[in-house]
C-alpha cells in the first residue's frame, strides 16, 4: 500500500515545487517589471485589481515599487514608520537589485 501512495505523493510534491518556482519568477504587482508587462498587455485583459494596482504604482514613477524614486522616497521616510511590506520590498528592490547591478 505504501508503494502506490509514494508515486502519487512525489507527483504532488513535484507539482507544488514547480508552482512555487513559477510564482517566484513572476514580477510583483506594482514593480517596474510588472508595470511594463501590464503596459504592453491589452486593457481588456486586466482585472479590477490590476487596474487599481497600475493606477496606484505605475502612473507616477515615484510610486512604482523598486523604482529609483521610490527607493529614494523610502530612504527619506523614518524607518520606524515603514510598513512590514515596505521593508521587504526595499530589501528586494533597493538593496539586493542594486548590488546585482
């Protein structure tokens, strides 16, 4: 009985791992890459959430997550006022990507 369950379990683990890898490669909504991709995509394919995120983060350069202006604005904000997501985004887009470039 264990032998028949093992291949099924391995398939499930494989599918979950592949899903995680694919999801990790996608641009974060509101990031520069996401804004560029959405700008090239037909507006009829956008969801309501896409429209709201695009309007919030892509129309004004200083609000695009990871843009140079966004990083500079966040650097000026007192660190005690940063939201948890801002800390994570700053680390990813303003520190790690700056080092990689």
